């Protein structure tokens, strides 16, 4: 019978002890009890509160992660759609490529380089040829882990062997500081005309032969009167680019490898490798 009233009695006595005295005394008593008798109970409450807070934060992070995964999936699907719907105006000869987004520019005025969001982690190599759906763009000159820098054909430091698609007249593609792109070093008397299409030459060691460059808009003699110069309007407008295609350099290099000719002993049969 006494046990029935033992617990309520203890709590009643504690209540009397706590409420006795002024507010400062009661506060000190309450603090002492919380650090002694009620310490396990208060720690349990704190632990429970912490666990609830952590669970809530974990739920918020899981929701953010799920949204991020969905965003990444949407971007990957958009990238696949762009690659699938992209129609090149020329034959890539089966060369694999990596699609990249132009994210920034560096340099001043017409001597600007392009910064793309793909690097060696994506298989990009130094001096890789870069194209758009309409024609050539340039080459990679710096490759980092997750980004690369492209030297475009409109840059004054870019040079490339090109030729007239119709007559095979050879020349060198160059640009000046004003952004004017020309095919220079053309022999006097060469058969070229305004409107002719200029493509990459068989002498190029950057692009395979026949990749489109631009059209001739003007023809004039050089200042020394030894050569002709043809002003070119590139097929690709560098300043309007959003996406580019970086060709796999190792595959392009295979196209430049000389064919080995082997003659079988005691035979006139020639075998090429």
C-alpha cells in the first residue's frame, strides 16, 4: 500500500523543495537537479531532439539529391537529343567525337579563344581538331581535367593548309587582327573564283581532306604582287557558337599514316597494309 504512494510522494517533496525560496534559489535548484538526478532524462531528451533534427536534415538532403539526379538526367537526355538530331554538312569518315558546350571566351576582340566544358577526363586531347555541323572551327591548345581552350580559325595565330574544292588550288588559311580570314599564298594565275568553296587540304595534318571552311568573297593580289589572296567567309560563325564537336585525335592521326607497301619475295604481287 505504501509503495503505491511512494513515487507520488517523492515527486511532491521535490516539488516543495523546488518551489521553496526566491526565484534565484529556485533557478539554482532546478539547474542542480538537471545536472544530477534528471541528467539521464535531459540527455535522453536532447538526444531524441538531435536525432529528429538530423532525420529532418537528411530528408531535405535526400530531396535535393533526387532533384539534382533528375536535373542531370534531363541534361544527359538533352545532350543525346542534340547529338542524335545533329546533321553534319560533311562526312566525318567515321571519326568519333565528343560534344561540348562553349562556356566562355578569353582574349580580346577578334583574337579570342573559346572555352568548352570538356577536358581530358572526357577523352579530349591536345591539338584535337574541332568542328561544328557546318565546317571547321579550330583546334584545342590547352586541355585541363574538365575544360579545354580552343584556338579558332579566326585567330591571328591559327594557320591551316586549305584548297579550292573545285580546282584543288592550294593555299594557307590565315586571319588578321581585324578578324578578316583569307586564303593566302595562292600562285598568280591560279584558277579560283568568287563563290568557290574552300576546304581543308590534303597537306593538312590537323583535319582530314575535304572538310568545309568557307566561301571566297573577294580576290586580290598580295602587296608584293607575287601571290593572290582570297578573302574567305567561314561557314561557321565563331561568335554564335553554343556547341562544338571535338574529334578524336588518335583516329584522325590514323588517316595520315602512310600506307606500307610490301612486295612478296619471288613475286610481282604488291600487298598494302
